[in-house]
C-alpha cells in the first residue's frame, strides 16, 4: 500500500477539555491517515467528516474497536456522520484513506466528539420542578448558539470547497488562455509568411543558348 500516517487524539482531547476536536488534514494520493483514541466503555462518540478539495471530493473511512472489529466502513464518500456507543474499553481507531487515488491530493475536515454535552444548569436532568423563565431562556439561547456554531462550520466548509473549485477553474482558464495565445501567435506567423510568398517576385531561371 501507499504511505501511512498515525496520530493520537488523547493529547488534543485532553487539552481541549470539551471532549472533542476539529482538524483539517492533508491526504496525499495513495496515502492513509489513522487516529487513535482510548475510550471507556459505555461512552458515546461521534465522527463527522467532509472532503474539502481534491479529485471528486471523496475519501474512504473506517472505524475499528479495540478488538480490531470494523464498526464503520464507507468508500468514496464526500461527507458522512457516524455515532457509536462503546461496548469495550480500549483504543479505538479511525482512518481516512486515499489509496484508491493515484494522483489526487485531498484535504479532509473532521470533527471528533466524545461523550454527551454536560447540562448547562446544575442538576437539570434530575429536577422535578419546572424551569424558571430565565432558565428556559438560557437553555434556548444555548441551543441557538449551538445551531449557529454548526451553521458557521457548515458554511466555512462550503466556502473552502467553493474556493478550491474556483482556484481550480481559474487555473484551467489560465492554461486555456495561454494555449489560445500560442495558437494565435503561430497562425499569425503562418499568415504573414503565406502573404509574403504571394508578393515575392520569382526570378526567371537563367540559361542562354550557345552560339
């Protein structure tokens, strides 16, 4: 197979302290990148990914549990989301593969979240009384902010994808324009030489008869 890479998310997840991380990685042709994270049993994790640029905007992705069992596998996906509740404790592995491509360089964004979001209010899940108007407003604002964050991420990825396509199209237009200029230059020279041959006076061949 092609070149492979492996990274551990433990330091990233621990540093963030929010139980998740977002990364944008470069995936060369015929390459694979793997990430490893140790998780407890009974923990929920979610993996969202999207190909930002390169080729047909597709990538292979699979997730394995600590026993080497494949719990998720998709081929040539532009984007997808996968959630899973861990059944065993250990190191879980998820990989992005571009091994099916021999010349397309890919850029892949992924968001890896571990655990459920903690409640914004103390003992919110165990309360038996109704929320006050202020508490309800806080919950509503929190949910709306989460929706805004998700929308910002979505539009940021769309903008990056469209920028990549625009740059690719701009490059094609540039090469096409250079080709047209070269052809026009060669045709102009050919026309000048052809017109010049029409107006060039041909000298009669010299040859006298002997006396």
